[in-house]
């Protein structure tokens, strides 16, 4: 079972989904208005800072970082 927290990171500029592996398997989605959303499970704060450093290294402005609440369990 994977551990960590789910995050959504919004950046200015468009990246396509081929960047997913470079960002450790995060989902990369180009949004309207020249923004990209990176989302997924990040294991700890050190890994989060690593992703943010990668965004910085690309020279893309950071718009927002949000920790997402876990989805409620499915009801059967």
C-alpha cells in the first residue's frame, strides 16, 4: 500500500503528459489558460520539496500547492 499525501501543484505554462515520469509518476494535465496541474501521491515533505525544485529548475512559475483530502471510501 502506498503511503503519503495527495497533492495538486499548479504551474504556469503547458507541459504534456510525457513529463509524468520526470515528476515521479505524478499526473500531468495541461489546463486552459496556460496552466498545468501536477497531481498525485507524494510520500513525504522531502519528496514534495524535490518536485517543487524540479518545477523551479524548469523555470515555470508556481501558482499553487494544495494538499488534497482523501476520497471517502466507496460504499458497496
